[in-house]
DNA sequence: CACCAGGCAAGTA
DNA sequence: TACTTGCATGGT
């Protein structure tokens, strides 16, 4: 079975099990960007509290977030953890928006994806995963987002080597699947959901929707622990 | 109590 | 280049 069909098989099994996950949960693309920073190393439930506080203060726009003082912003996003660091990162991000796009996310939509990615990675606080999340979920670019769950799931099913990095994994999806934002959107959401529910360090593989999928490495294996 | 959650940057070797 | 550590809250 070729890579493309293997990946699509995984997608179908997960999609059947979980249904449409409707990512990213946000009212506007700017809210997606803010959420992408706030969710770093943080459970989404905590991010929602911070987003809610920002909404109450009408701060979920580039112009408003530009105006508010950083220390005040930090207190508002406290529930999302690492709040001083994240306030600084949000400031960097809106500064970037004004520097390059007149404070309007819509300016990013028509940008060359490769150039846009480099621009985002140059923003302090934006690494690969955050940059790709913004591109896919805020700008609807067909970029595949990979994270620790994606890697773990692919490893356990023998689709990538243990030393595979994020670039390799992103390339695997992008080189073997049709580059459609809607497909990548739901696929990444499904992988995160699967990781959270079934593919823990102490896995519940017998219940996982992928239990019938052997991949190339035989049955799912767990290393370490 | 420990560990994790939809990471990143700065420092060290 | 490949590591380690700080950031820091809230849920299980």
C-alpha cells in the first residue's frame, strides 16, 4: 500500500470515529492567532478562559491589542499560564502584523506560503507549530501542522523512523496528500484528538480507531516506559 | 503529590 | 549541532 493510501486510510478511520471536529474554534482569524500563542504548552480549557477575558475587554483586534499595555495584557491572560512570556509574544505578533500587513490579517491571505512561513518564524515566540497553525487555521493555507501527537502516532504505526523531525513529518503529509486546507485542517485535529484520547505514554491502543491499521511496522508498538 | 497540556527561546557543551 | 532549563497556571 502506498503512502497516500495509508494516510487516507488513517484519515478515514479517525474521521469515522470522531466526525467533524470543526477546528479552529474561534470567531475570527485574529482570535486564531491569539489562541495559537496562548495554547503553547497549555490545555485548551485554560486558553478559553484567557480568550474570554480578552473578549470582555474588546481586545481581540490587532489595533486594540496594540494599544493595551503589556503588563495589563499579561494579567488578563493569566489562566493560560506563562502569562508574562505570552503577553510579550502577543505584542510581538501584533507588532509584526502592523509592520508587514498594516495591522490587517487579510493581507496575509494572498502571500506566498513559503515567504509567509519565514516571516512568521522570525517573530519571537512563533516556532514551527505555531506558524503552521496560523497559516492553516487563520490564513487557510494548505500547510500541514505536526506536533508531538502526530509524531507519536506515526511512529507507533511504523510510518516514520524514531528520529523523524517535524519537517520530515510535515513533508510526508504534504508530499503524499492533495494539498487542501480543509483536509489538513480536519486531519490535524483528528490526530490531536486521537493522541489525547488513545495514544498516551500509557496507551489504550486496544480501543483506538487505528487498532486495525497495522501500517508497515506491524502492530502498534510503544517504546520506552 | 506528580504529571501533563494543541511550545518557544536562551543558555550551555 | 544537540542537549537542558525557564516560563507558570489549572486539571487529573
